C-alpha cells in the first residue's frame, strides 16, 4: 500500500490522499484503532462500502465445533473465533434525502490521516451528491488509552454551496454481515448472527444494546451517548430494536453553519456478570467520558503517547520508509497490548479477524520483547493472563500424559483451539517461549514480586513438562523427541534445536527462580531433587550437529533429508502450504520460517561466532519465508555475522509487511509480530542489543551503507537509556535513573546521568552474501541518506 500514490511517506503520520476502493480492506487494517481492549477497524464512518466490518473486544469470542474426518485422542472438540461485536462507529448521513455513499455522486477530495502522536484517525471528505448538493464531512476517531472501555468520534457536516437539509443517524449495530472465508486457513471462520439479543433501549441521546453469545455464554453491553451542536432548529429523535439502536439528528444548514456530533461509545463484557451489572458498567464508562469531554480525551491521548514515545521512539536517518514504518509498527504494537490487562495479544491484534483472533507463540517471542523494553506493564499483564489460564494448560498436559502444563498452540480463552495436531499437540516450544518471556521481563525490570507470585509458577509448570516429555539416553544425554519447532514445514521431529535450547533455558530459569524464592517454591511443591533434575536435564541437553557439514541441524537428521526442488517450484505456488501436501514438505529440506536462525538470536550464548556464520549460510538457501515471522530474525543474524545489506533488505521486508501488503493478506488484519520484529531488527540487529540473565546489557551496533544514523530508547531496570549510532561511533545516554554498567562490543563501561559516553565502532568484515531459494530473496533496498 505504501507504494500506492495515495499514501504518503511521513515520519509521524500515515496519510491517504484519495480513496481507492481496491485497497479499502487493507486500509481498514492499517487505519485501525485499538487500546488492547477495544478494537475498531478503519471502516468508513458511514459503514459502507467496506471490505471487512470489524469491532472487537479482546477475549470475546464464540465457540464452534471442530470437525474431524477421523477424530483422534486428545483432539480439541471445539474452536474459538473472535466475533464482530456491536459496531459503534457508524454515523450515516443523508443530504437532501440522498445517502452519503462514496460509490455514488462525485468525490471532490478525500483524505484520511493516522496520527501516531495524537493517537487519532482524521478524515476530510468533500462530496457532491447525485442531485448536485456539495458538503464537507470531517471526522476524528479515537480509541482511548486512558479510558479503557471508551471510544469516541467527533463528526461535522457543513454545506459548500448554500442551504442543505441533512440527517445524521448515529447507530449501534449488531450482527453485521461479514465476508465468508475462501479456504485460506489463515482467515477466520465466519459465524452468522453470533450475538443473541437480550436488551435494547434508546432515550434522548443515549443508546444501548445488550447481547450474549449462544455457545460461549459471554454477555456484551454496548452504549453510546452524544453531544450535538447545530442550528437552533436542529431536532433529535431516537429508536431501538434488537440489533440496532439509533439517534437521528435533523437540521437545515445554511452557508457557514455546521452540524457537529460528538459520539462516546462504551463497552463491557463478561462471562459471569449479570445484565444489570454490565449495563451499569457501560453507563458508568460513558459518564466518565462525557465528564472528560472531547478536548479532554484528546489531551489525555496525546499525553499518554508523549510519554510512550519518550521511552520508545526509534529514529532512522537515510530511509524515510523505514522511519515511518518502525513508528507505525510501534504504534500498533502499543495498541495491541496497552490496555489488554490480563488478556492475550492476538496475532492480528484487534485490527482484523485473521487467524480467528487467536494468540500464538509469537506474542511471547516477538511482541512481548518490544513491550518489555517500552511498556513493561503490558508484558506483565499478558503473562498474568497466561498464569490465569494455567489450570487449562495443566489439564491439557494430563490429557497428553505429561506433567506440568502444556500451553495451547492457538487460543483465545486458554483452551487449545487447533485442529491441526502436529501444531496443537506437538508444538511444545510454546511452553519455553512463555518461560523466556517471563525471564526476560524479570531480568529487564527487576520485578522480583512478579517473579515470586506469577513467574515462578509459570517457570515451574513449564519446566515440569520438559522433564516429563524428554528423557536421558544410555549415555546420559537428554533428548526431546517428536515435537514441532517454529518451522512448520517440519513436524514431529526429534531434538529440534530451537525447542531443546529454549527448554534448556526454561529448566535453568525455573531452578534459579526456585532458589531465589524458597517459601513460594515450597508452596508449589518444588524439592531440591526436582531442581537438581532440571539442572541435570539442562546440562545434558542434546544439540544436533552435522560434523561433516560443520553446521547445527534444525532437528536430528534434518540435513540428510532431500533438498526441496526450488528450481521447479513456480513463484505462484508460494506459500507452499496452500499448494503442496504437508507430508511432502515434512520430508524435505525446506524451511517455512527461521527456526535454527531464531535460536541463534534468542540463545546466542549457545553458539560460537564461526558456527553462526556457517549455520546462517547453510539455512538461507532453504528458507522460503512463507511466514511473516521470519524476516526480522534473519535480519538480526545477518547483521551479526556481517551481511549488512542483507540485514537491511530483511529489515525492509519486516517493516513494510503491511504498509506494502507484501503477503497479500493485510485485509484480514495486521501482522503484529512482524511489526514488532521491525523494532527488534533495528535495536537487536543493527543496534546489536543482547541481554542474558545476570549479565549487563550489551550492544554491538553496525549500520548498512544506506543508513547514516539510528537512535533508539529503552526502558531498562528503572532507567531510560538512549543509544545513538552513526557510521563511526555509538553514543550512550542515561536519560533517567541510577548509573548502570553497559557493554560495548564486550568492553564494559559505567553509564551515569552526568554525560553521554561515546565509543568507536570496529571495522566490520563483510562476508559474501548467501543465496536464497530462487525467487525468494528479499527485495533489495537502495535508499540513500538524505
């Protein structure tokens, strides 16, 4: 989309200068607003035309049966799908009885702008009706960061060529029709009329609808209130039925007059609260929003984001597209988690219904690392949600004959929702990904209370699974067999290197945390014998290696598989999962997404530098990147081993995944993990940041030729750090907090608030760039410093 001439590249906004209905579904995703609790897609105010209508509440879903041709033991019986809840965005307009519909009449001008500093979506449209009456419509939309349950719209109409009669209809609408899935498993299952009406009302300027879901038994209340300003003769009326509650405003506008409607919308939902309680909850949120007022909400939104950008901003000199994209990505990552508050972060955030609104392992592996360094409270809330779902994970482990907890591959409510058993049963690495996120959060924040009360139990139950899933062989080596790693083109493998290395860290982290918190460890039944067994398993963990090739194997025997016939694979047949049987993919050397390469980033302490060089060179020609999760970690390791142009190319792919609609599916929602990966590719890739438990934070920055400078900010152990990198030096600044030790290319220094510290960058040895599968190389970026 960023290549569409309607979209402008700017450092702090995403601006669309004309309406292109061909990319309307994609624009609805990129213009989506959310706070982690409420999500509103960027649909037009009038509701039509649309690509995918979408209003979401985090965690609100409907259940549905999972059909199997042949059911197997342990297969989940029901799935979960996020539903399009009551739409509070809709404001319809009639101009002298002509509906304001941009498919008809003449559009003189149409502009939308997502403002990343103000946190609002603005729209200006000049339209001439088929009868020749011209009006200007302006709107500003927000989902509040400071009022968790509230979203709001300011909507104005003014005539452009004399007197005009206008009718504005502000609505709450339930059970909108949504498009059906077209066979792509990444798209959502469409559920018809998922909301069962319970109550509706309309009185004065107040609207309310209450619904419930038939199978999941969740209740939802949506309410709206309005402030209307217009000519003296402006009239208001309201009406309501099961699925629509409407305020109608009628007025005659003369030249120079305007009709303004401020709409405040509040949501509440629960599995347990009564209808009166939810009604009261939504009404109370409305009172708070109206008391704050439109200008107050705007000021609070700006203040919230000013504080966020002060601790999270990334500056890029030399590539205006990357500069815009990294801020766009950070904004959407913040929107996905800011007010989730003991809820998950779905793969699409709350920007669309792709993947049925499920959360996966990439929340912990890709998204939470960014939030941990920029909005650590959001990370703690997601991990508290995982802790709340622990009973379901423990029951799942018992069902599979294992100890501890087996967290779900994909879920909304904590129950496994995948009908694809190699993932839903065997992708156990999700356990270690959660443990890794716990350990990183505690190391980064120093929050030992969280570790004792939440983290230790998560670390313990995940460690117990590894100890029961794996085994020591006759020589004492520890193996974890029959698992699916991050690369979904390999399944049911023995000793997947990523899984083993992450499990190893999980076992050690659990043992260390138990020693730090003996009282809590005793309550959890952890004994000295158990922690010793965890340490023994970690010390004896198998890491498969091919001595002949001099590379680590993605899993045992992987390098002896036949190499996929890339030369004969048509470019139209990617992604391979939609065009080839999984059994054929599983028995070949073809990698969907970085697997061992991801392990070299997250467990870089387990590899020598020369091994990283050889491993990266081996796996690059096998990795087709049929997953949006791949490019960012390939960028990181490419930078570390000296392929700076390739690192830059992969950075561009991750950054523009949605602004460029590179996978042709941004219509279903944004790729939140890939957007988060853009930050990581810059900070951990080009910035060279690494953090291992017990060690100082370290940096080894380097820049590709096209970039003249990057700068980034971090929240770390109660401090705020700023790192600026040019082609010749790095400058470290302690913006707030106590002095801290930092490593620059493994050389320590103390950073105080008295003055910045600058260090020269060493000369980087540029290695020959490895090849990628034919037709799968990232697009080469040729930006130059301005």
